[in-house]
C-alpha cells in the first residue's frame, strides 16, 4: 500500500492515500458546515470529511458559499 506523498497528509478512513484516494468535490451543507467528499479507488469507498473553513483561502470559501459545491477536476 502506498504511503503519503507529503508529511502533513492524512490517510482516508480506509488507510489509503492520494492518488488512490481522490477528491470528488467540496460542498456546503444546509447546516452551513463544509465537507469534502473523497473516494478511494482501491477500496471503492466514499468518505465525507469536515472542512475547517479557517484553513482555506477566503476566495475558495466565498466560491463555495456562492456555488454550494465545487467539483474536483477529474483528469
Ligand atoms: Zn482505501
């Protein structure tokens, strides 16, 4: 199983890391909280993790507020 590509990286709940675990989208929930949807290609599972708005650029949060969700670019 591949390890993290950066020290700060946190494994998904299944224990896998990017690039096996891909970001699907970020969204703002109806209760005002922000979440990131991840999907692991090895385990075929999806995860929802909370996003701390204070740790993201203001422009990103503004866009999320306006659009409700931001899809990750799928390559
Ligand atoms: Zn996995």
